[in-house]
C-alpha cells in the first residue's frame, strides 16, 4: 500500500521533474523547457515508466503512467500532481491512484478541414493506369507491401515520402524495409523515388517547389503513414496523424485532382455506441464518444477529414483494416507490433489471460493486394472498404495451436494475470513491461482497463460483405485462419529468433 506524504507544491514537483528528466535524457537542466511538450524530447515508454516509478515513491501515491502524456508539459503535469498531492495528503491511510482524468476532448470539433483545401477546378478523368503515384508510410509494414503491389499491379513510378537527411538515405531505407519483408528486387530500383519529408510538417516537410511539382504531376496518392502508438494521447499524435492527413489532402487538391486512397482502421467504430452492432462499409461513423485510445481518436478525426474532402468533391477510397497480421505465404511480419509483443511477453511470463477475444486480424498481403486492386476500380471511388477477416477465430484457438506446437501455455483469470503483470514483470526484458501503462491504466467512466474495453462483447461486428463483393472476380481472397496459416507465422517467428520453444 502506498501512503500519501506531506503535500508538495507545483514548484517543488516541477523542480524534481526537471532534474529527473534532464538526468534521464542526459542533458543540462537549462536544455529542458517546462512549457515544451515532453514528447519533443524523444522520451520513450521505458524512460517514462522509470520516471513515473520514481515520482510515485517521492509523492507517496500511485500515478497513472500516461498522465505524463495527458499533461504533456512539465509545468502542466506538476500542476496536476500538486493538486492531487494536496487533496490526498489530508487522508494518509488510504491507497491512492491519480486517475487518468484526461481532459475531455470533443473529437467532432477536431474534425475541421482547412477551407482552402478544395479539389482544383477542371475535369477529373479516372485512370486505372496511373503513371506517377505518391505513397506515404513506405518505410512501414503495410507500406512495404503496398509498394510491392503497386510495382506489380501498375507500371507507375512511385514517389515515396520518407523521413531522412537526403534522397540516398531515403532510397536505402525503402530498400532495407522491402528487404526485411523479403520483397526486394533490384529491378524495382528505378521506379522508386524517395521524397524526403515529414508528415508532421506543413506541406509534408517538402519544399514548396517540389510540393507544387508533385501536385501538378501525380495521378494518385496512397496515404498509409501514421504514428502507431497505443500509449500516447491524442495531443501527442494529432500532428502526424491528423494534420499530416490534412497535408496529404492539400497535395491531392492542388492544381490537379488526384484520388486519395486512405488507410484508415476499424478503430473508427470503437465508440461503445457500436458495441455488439453490425457495422457495414457505408455506415456512418458519427459516434466518437467513448473512444479512449489517443491513436484511435486520431484515426477517427483523420478519416473525418478525408470524408469532408470527399464531400467537397475529391475522389477518395477509404480502407479500414483490422489488426494486420503477417504475409500468408512467408509469415513475414512486423515483430514490433502490439499483438506479437503481447504474445512474446505472455510466453516469457508463462501465462495468458483467459479473455473472450476474437483474433480480428487479416494477413498483410490480403490487405495490400485488396487496397491496390480496389483503388484501380472506378466504381470504388467515394466508398469505404472493410478488410476485415471474413471468418475470424477466437483467441482460444490461437492458444490451442501454440500449445500443440510445444509452447508452455497456461491461462489464468484476467484479474490474476493483471496482478502478475504488476508484481512479476519488472524489467524491460519482457516486452509486457513497456506495455504496462497501456494494459493497466483505468479508462472510461467505468474506470476499466483497455483489455476490458476490447472484450468481444464491447466490440462492433465489422461486416465486410460489400468489400468481398467488390473483390469478387479479382482472384484476391483472404486466407483462412487455420493450422497452416498459423504454422507459417510461427515458423517465421521461430526462424528469425523472435520466439523460442522452451
Ligand atoms: N498495423 C496494424 O495492425 C494496423 C491496423 C489498422 C490500421 N493500420 C493503419 O495502417 C497504416 C500503416 O500501418 P503500419 O502497420 O504499416 O505502421 P508502421 O509499420 O508503424 O509504419 C508507419 C509508417 O508511417 C511513417 N510515419 C510515421 N510518422 C511519420 C512522419 N511524421 N513523417 C513521415 N512518415 C511517418 C513511418 O515512417 P518511419 O519509418 O520514418 O517511422 C512508417 O513508414 C497506418 O495508417 C495505420 O493506422 C494499421
């Protein structure tokens, strides 16, 4: 049990935080600005956890770790902690947790598209044979497969937005990324053109001349980039995910109308309003209240911006994948993604929580093939697509498969698993350690944890009939989640050393 100590003032807490942050980041005190958002210092989740743990000891009460992100500057965080410290000091016998009282955010008020973003006047002619396409997120997981499909399904040159110091570095990053998923071929080189920039900057961080040159010459745009982080709040993700999407729409509308093929997520239906309801591709997604993850909130707002642009006349297609799993043929996947890290962490821990989840995941090759194919059909314009797995399986099937492969799997009740997570996982050697803030924090009016919020009964039923109809005749089918697929995935994870059988 933690007992509250004597109350501290905001100034005292601020001085403490300042020196600890400077020490963690190994910079001088005067290099830390108390009004500067903490995420600009590049603090990672583990470093944040270390500071939170020390602060708890100093203050004498437990802090929801992501409070750091909801009160993003040292000044605002100190103020918030001082308020709690004063309230709690009067009653030292209780166990205290500073709840995650994120400021209420009206997402519908965030969905405002710059009024200057309107499709250029003039006649738009659809082509299924684009000559010049632009893609964001080409150094990411899905982006690698989208580039690969664009190389296969079109003859276009592919301009890729890449963060980097110069084009040569951009080229290397793209090549390395495709190589890492077993997709690279030297013949691709002349068709891949890096464009150095940054989604978080106005005009995507591209010079005005280059932005205008692209605007005048591109035929279509694939927007897959986003910062995927389940711990950061909306405020820390808004710039790349929301404002970045606005800049992509600006590029699409300038000089010449270019269709935007936008990678959204089924997370736009995360409001409890949709729990247990069937949602179809063309259903509206007005309800945002109760979407708690900052990442999901940015995806909701960003998709709204895309629909506003659509309503102003921009041709768009919207693609909502569920969790994206590995390549169904090779098993190649992003080992840093949430589901892989949780599985690895649970194997290391020796326990899985007994939860009612469905494995809502689609292989990346199904997602990428579908997006590129659908983007080439004129009748897709203006529509949304659900790249949901048509026959998802329960999480328990995954555990049964793992068991049969020799992984020591023991399931325990969720509360017990949570207690083990708190008491037994104390170092970053287990990937669950850095996910603890995400897994343990209490959210919503009910103050329940994120894994509770994602229980099957609280999730929407994503219908993908219209998408399957649109794919009919294309030869693209979602591979079934069966023993064979699971063997492919586990073989890949074992061969590259991510998982070990004890
Ligand atoms: N993965 C999933 O399970 C899943 C599920 C549903 C929807 N989605 C959506 O699918 C899309 C792709 O996801 P993913 O799994 O491929 O993610 P990922 O592997 O994390 O890749 C993200 C990409 O976005 C780029 N990016 C991030 N911030 C940027 C910035 N400020 N400027 C320029 N580029 C930036 C990254 O570039 P760097 O290499 O420079 O970091 C990387 O290329 C996202 O829009 C995501 O929301 C993903």
